[in-house]
C-alpha cells in the first residue's frame, strides 16, 4: 500500500513528512500530565513530566502511523536483522548483536541463579525482529516463543527457527497466564503506546517467581544530555518513551515487580560498548 512509507518520507531538508492523520498527542502514562517541552524535532517534540520525570514524545505517531512504520518492507533493510542471523551474516554489526545476545543470556542466568533458579524452561521474546536472540536462546536450551509487530520479522523468525511466533501487540497476545519462566523485551519498552499496560500484561504471562528482562535507552546518559536533538538514539518516530534508571526502577516497583537490578554500564556483558543504554532484571513475586 502506498501509505506504508509515509512515516519514513522526508522533505528536501531531510525532515520527516508525516500525514496529520498519523499523529496524536500523548500524556505521561503515570500521571496524565501533558509534559513540559524540552525541544522539538519536527513534526515531533520531546516533553518531560514535571511530576514523574518521565520523558515522552508528543505529538507522536498514532497506531496507523506506527503500523505503517513497522510494516514497511524496508524497516529492517541494511540492519543486522536483514540477514538470516548466522555468524557470517552482517559483519561487525551482527558480531555485536551476537555478543549482546550472549551477554544478556548470561545476565538472565546469573540473575536467576542468585534467586535460586537454575532451570531453563519456557521463554518469551517480545520484539523478536528476525530472531537473532531467539536463535541464541534456543541454542542454550530455552523453550522459546516469540512475537513482534513486524509481519516480515514474524514470518522470517517462524520459518527459520520453527517456533511459535505471534504477530501483534502484547496486550492482544494469545499466550496463557503464568506461561513463561522468563519474558525478555530488548529495546521494546520505548516503542509501546503505554508502558504500564505493557508491563502489567507481561507480568500476567510470567509464572510466579519468573524473570522479566529489559533493555532500553537511558535518557540520563551523557550522550542523551549532551547531544539533545542530535542524540542518535532519540529516533522520535520510533522511541516514544524515555526512562532514566530511577524512573524505570520506580515504574517496575509500582507494577509489583521485585528484586529490580539495573545497570547502565557499557562494560556489562549484555550492554557492552553501549554508552546510552541500560539493562533491567526484575521478578514477579512468587
């Protein structure tokens, strides 16, 4: 369909051209405040809630705009997700993706061992893209299911790995309650319309004592604070929520997760070399 590429179109100065009917205003998901303007990146703007300190994009793409963005056949073009995920695909970019995947699996194992869990049972990956992490998790002995909003990603992952892959939003996912020992969402929370609704639904999927694992941008990082509009991870068409370690930890605690463990260190194996990203682990109470 012709509208698919609209959110990715640019004018002669490189600015996004987005139809008005693909935009909506947003408020803080926690308190409903409209936020204070930090800066504009037309047609979007970054705002920050003066009460909750949560940063968000408003105006932002609405559901139609997000669907058009993620369904664009070129969304993964040129990224490591455009290959089949083998070690010889994608060069240096795929090398780093595999290092992060292995580091994150090690981090999940270490976190669970500290809680007395050593088993590798059902694991759900939300936002599987083309299945690089899912393939790594399968190789470690996890029983993997996956989901994504991208039709191309879902089709590729299901065909390549032969696992259950659901297309759609987590709120509509067909998985049963308490189905998974681990749910991972790598670089996903910043994309979802409502983080509280997303995390509450994820909590339902987790078995008592199950582990939630996240990665997401850190808006309190030095690159974010120094570069502002030029921050490479801002991506206002895609990244509509921005957390700090403090606001992320508070959100998880408020949604009844416990034993929250956070790191923003670029030396952490699952975050290696990433100066503006953070990892979080949390537990659904038993």
